[in-house]
C-alpha cells in the first residue's frame, strides 16, 4: 500500500498514478489496484452535470476550506492515497485523522480517560 502523500498544486506526480474526478471514480480506481490522486478543491467545485462550478474564493474562504477538507476526508476513506492541494497542512491533518478512524493507521496520540 502506498503511503499518504500531500502535494502542492504544481508538484510533479508519478505517471503511474490515476487522477480521479469524483468519489465514484476514486472507488473504482482503488478497486482496480491503482494509486489514486485527487484534488479536493476541484471536487468541491465540480457539479454532477460536469459544470466546473464557481471559481475559487467566490463562496467564502471558510466554507471553501471546510468543503475541501471534507472532500479530502471522503476521498481518503474511499482509498485515495495522493492529495494535491494549496492547503497541505490542513489536508494532511484531515486525511491522517480519517485514516485513524478507518483503522488503517494508529492514532498519533491516545489518552485513557477515567470517568
């Protein structure tokens, strides 16, 4: 299994990676055994009818960031391993949390609470 990678928007990728444009595509490519690359911001802007949606920054930065992090988490849950983003720190944190929740990665920190 490929480790998780978070790339900047202009970082080069491996030619063997498969780019996915939807969650369904992520699932299909993962089932085929491919290493999947996603751009969460592009998934947020895309619409089911193929229209690219609104340009970045138009809907409000906070909502856009939350939507991008949610898209990255869903893609990680579906099996995507490479994420291309302008928010590498936030996306890495969201993806690592998702991997921990999915049971594919141990949590960074565990605490035992006594009630």
